[in-house]
């Protein structure tokens, strides 16, 4: 972190999918909303951040997570028979989400320090 780290740390940012995610489970489409928490910081040793405004970092992080969780749920849903099983897999989904989104964060000069999913809800 650089000497200006106070402005560059984002702790406990809430995020959620802005629209329901469509997931195919057992040959049926299900609409799911995902909510979670993410902490990250700007690490200019990874990449020079293109943006400088705090709101832009947050918007970009939320967008990256929403896009990545769609792919993660598609992968995991192939191995389950019912959407209710996803709640038992929250830790695995959180870990997969971190693995999936981390390269995109790093490419933008951001380092994830914590990433959790709190809820997966059917609509």
C-alpha cells in the first residue's frame, strides 16, 4: 500500500447482484439474488489504477463481483439437484468467487483482503 492508504482501503463493502441471476438447476431455470461483503485495497504494485475516485472503485468492485458470481453459480449448479443446496455451499461459492474475481481485481490494481457471501435467495 502507498503512504496514502487511508483513502485507499475499502472495508466491509456490501454488494449484491443488481438483477436476479438466472441459474439452470436440474433442467429448470431459477432466479437468485446474491448478497455479500468484500474488503479490498488499492495496491499500485499490482497495476496502476486507472480510476482515482472512491465511488468509482466501489462501483467497479461491485460490478466485477456481480459478473463473477454469475459464472461461479453456473459452474456449481451443475452438481446440485435443488437451489436450497446452495446455502450449504456458501463457503465453497465464496472461495470460488474470490478465485474467479481476483485476476480482474489485480488487473485494476486492487487486492481483495476479505470476500464473503452472506445470502443466496430464490425469487
